[in-house]
C-alpha cells in the first residue's frame, strides 16, 4: 500500500501556504489565493510553480525561495505539520500485518521525506520511499512504478492512497488501484473524475476499505 504524504498523512497546509507567500513576495509577485496554492500540492516544486506562474515565470527562483522559506518556517511551532486524525494508528495497524507492505510516494524532497520519517520514528516502516528527487513529478507513473519494483509487487496487488488528482492519475497510469481521501486538497468529485475507485471520509473508513474491502478495489 503506497501513501502520499502532504494532504494524506500530514496536514501541512498552513506551512505550504505561508512558504509560498514568502516565496512570491521575495520574487516581487502577488501570492496565489489559498485554494490555488493548495491545488498544486503533490507536484514537484518546478511543476507546481509552472502551474501557478506559467512556463515563462520565474519557476527556478520561486522553487529556491520556497525551499528556503519552508525550512525557516518548519521550526516555528505555529507551522507544525500534524498527522491527520487516525493516520498514525492506521499505519501502525498496517505495519503489524504480515500481508501488507507499506511505501511512500510524495512530491516532497528526499530531505523532507527523511526528516518526516525520523520525526515520527518510522525508520523501518516502509519498504520503499519515493520522492520528488527520485522520479518525474506526479502524475507521471514512474514514481509508483519504481516503488512497486523495489517492493517486488505487481500493479494488481498495489493500492495508491492520495488526496489529489495527481495521486489518483499516477495510480491509474501505473495500473494500481487508486483510493482517494476526502480530507486533503482536492475535492472528492475531482478524485472520482481522475479514476479513484472510492473516496473515504476518515482514517477508520480507509482502514475498512483497505482491509475488509480490499477485494472490491482491485
């Protein structure tokens, strides 16, 4: 089972919006609105800023400014990135099972992924972790295909769990089942439109779907 991070496991919205605002200000540009800012979560930074400012905008400069702002803000308690309710318990339940392998596939940098894993004590929880530094940006399926290859799993035995259409489209393109979560940054109707087999409203519903309803999503 492959999990996205931001918007699926981690509630990072306040930090992301604040870091984007600082990055745009540093480059003399008006910041996008909150909804627009969060709409690109899950993409690699260059891909995200291309969507926000266009191909001819200062994509590289914004990406660097964002990384610097993000690293400054993340140590501020006001921008804590908590796990969504029930997700720590769900991961622990899945890890304890002999018939489940866990993986991450995220638009975060490798440094960000390693920091997250260390912070939560997840050092041996995931058989593979894929980041924005390891593959093309979602929704390209390369990241998920790499995860499946490293885990030794076939697409028909893989479930991609995410909160954005980028996660869902990646899962579909890689031949995996794609399950959406309703607490993230894209609405359920968009997730269904991208090919999600179902969209769940809570961690408890996700656990039931992944374990009791596994046959219905593959």
